[in-house]
C-alpha cells in the first residue's frame, strides 16, 4: 500500500493531526448502560445516553489519498510524522494496536481526535500505538487543546464516584480530566469528558509516558507524513 493520509491511529488512509488549543475538559468518567440501573465500576464511566448517537459503523472511515514521504530535513524533527502503523481497516471499539519495535528514542506525543474517536501515540514522530476511545457528550464535552501530563497515578480511585477504580491515570487537568483505564470501550457509550481507553492499551501508554509529555486534542484535523504534530 502506498504511503497516504489516514486518521491518526485509524484506518489505512488518513492522518488526523491534533493541533488545537484548549484542554481536555470535564471530570472523571461515569458509566451506565441503556438501563439506568446498570453502572460500570470505573470513574471513567460511560453513559449510554439517548442523546449520544453513536454510529453503527466503526469510529474511523477510510479516505483514499496519497501523501509523499517526509523529506530528509523533516525527518530530523522529532515532531514530524515519519510513520503510521499499518492497521488494516478501521479501528473498532475495544480494538487497540501497539508496536514500538525498532523505533528510536524520542519525545512522546499523544493525539486525540473527537471526530475519529481515536487516541494515537507517537515517539519521535513514529506512531507506536493507536486505539478507539470513549469521549464526552455535549453536556460533558472533551475540550480541544494541548496539555501536558500533570501526574501519573497507577492505582487512582474516584472520590466523586464512590471510590471507583481509575487505573493507569494520566492526569491532564487538576479538576479531574484524565486518560485512564477501567472503561468498557463500546459503541454507543460516552464519558463525562475523560478519555477512556482499553486497559491493555493504557497500561502500555502509562509505562511509556512521562510527566510533561503532551496530549493534543482536535476535531477533524488532518495531516500527512512529513507534517508536524506540533511546533
């Protein structure tokens, strides 16, 4: 397959680069299924809200476009996209990918796109991880922005939601917004603003990420190989 554009961390043909300017907003996740008496056990909790209309189709659609490989000058920057994971087809809810074999050391940058509903992880410009995620609703939105990881909390719990476990927390704001596990990443579910990821994926991200690493959140922004993740 030719090098091309793709949703970052998504289908085989379109890179979403998250370059906006506000912070992931909202508090920890609270979840319930379509029956109001059924709740998840994670703060990241996801609500099967009637107002949240999730598509029956996977989170990411293929876009057939071709993009040149980065120039040698661009390849020197750790924030220029040099590789996209060769993922076959769109990423589905609950699916995740991780491959850092042969990737050199470099700064870690995470990207989240609200339209693609995908979290991607780049090390030195090389995509090493991608997964579909749960995001906020209109009432509890996940705001746009660029935010450093403020703290890492391996066994965090939610005081707000009855001490519900939020394992592998990467805190983005001091008012409770975070990337974390403990979530059932399912079609039709949503969060109260946090970014809910599968445990297998977020445990690897927790091990790789450091305090101060940037998380970039955008809505539908696309870029290709050789374009900058951030300035």
